[in-house]
């Protein structure tokens, strides 16, 4: 029998993929969202989780980046 699931194919680098897997395993957004781990750069995830994941990734990037200031 064929099983059809609606989702979104996400291409990311291995570090981001590990972060997304961590969020999925810890249910950090309240639910599991990874439908299938396809290969080292691709995940198939639930479409309705995209906006929440983008916000979490933006928060992560804000935490690990630092402002560039010009020296006078």
C-alpha cells in the first residue's frame, strides 16, 4: 500500500541538519517534525513546521553572531 505524506524537502549543511535533528528529538517546538532523514544534506519535514523552524534558526544565528564595528 502506498503512503502519501505532505511535506517539504529541506537542503542544509550537515551542522544545520544536526541542529534540526536535535530540535526534532527533543520536541523543542512541541512536536516531532522530521518525516524522513534522506541523506547527509536533505530532510523531509512537515510543511507546517517551516515558519517555527525558521524563527528558531534565526534566534540561533542571532546568539552566535557578533556585531562588526569599524575601528577609527
